């Protein structure tokens, strides 16, 4: 858990929880602290990946790539709501990052939880994301009885 989260009190017990192997996992909503931690983690990950290539790249190429990473941060590509982050969220590492941020548990523990209660974890995360961002659950539209339920192709005009 980050120092900011501790100070801000973001890990008080919540209504979102899953019990597994005698432990209760508390999940919190995605708030400003989680959003900032997401952006920081994504940016740091990009920098670490780039740093791992430092010995393989020329100095000018390395500097250029560093500037590209910083430029992407300045353009908001690492923020939670961005298209790249939403795409990343759909991957196993992206899901684990979100789980880690909303539970403050380590990844190995979360992998065990996800393996044991994957459907329940996914459903809870969906609920948390919907409630965090004020997304109403869409209900299927009722079928109107005054119109046919099947699509009817209109006749082509003559002439």
C-alpha cells in the first residue's frame, strides 16, 4: 500500500469483499488515489522497460525513446481513462495491476485468488468500475408488442 493511500485512508473496510482461504480481501472503489497510482505505475513500467534496453541502444536513440515516453505521459496516455490504458486493462497484467491497486495485496496472492474465484473477482471488479465511474447497468430493451419481433426487409419501390 502506498503512503498516500495510507494517509488518505483509502483502505478502510468497504462493502466490496471476497473471502478465500480464511482471509477477507477488501476491494475499494477506483478513486483519485487509484487513478494516480495507475498512471504512475504505467509510466514507471514504461521507463523500466526502456531502461532495460539502455545497453542495447545508442545514446541518441535512448534519449529519443525517453522523450517519447515522457511525451506520452504529457499527452495523458498513461492515465486510466486513455485508450492505451483501457486496452492494457483487458490483458492479464493490466487486470493484475488494477487488482493490486484496489486491494493492496501482492500479485502472487491475487493470482491465487483469481484462480480460485475468478468469476466472483471479475463480477466484483465490474461492479466497482461501474459504481466508481457512475455507469448505469444497461437493461435489455423490451420487445414492443405492436411491432414484429423480427426484422422485415422493406419492399423495393417499383419504377
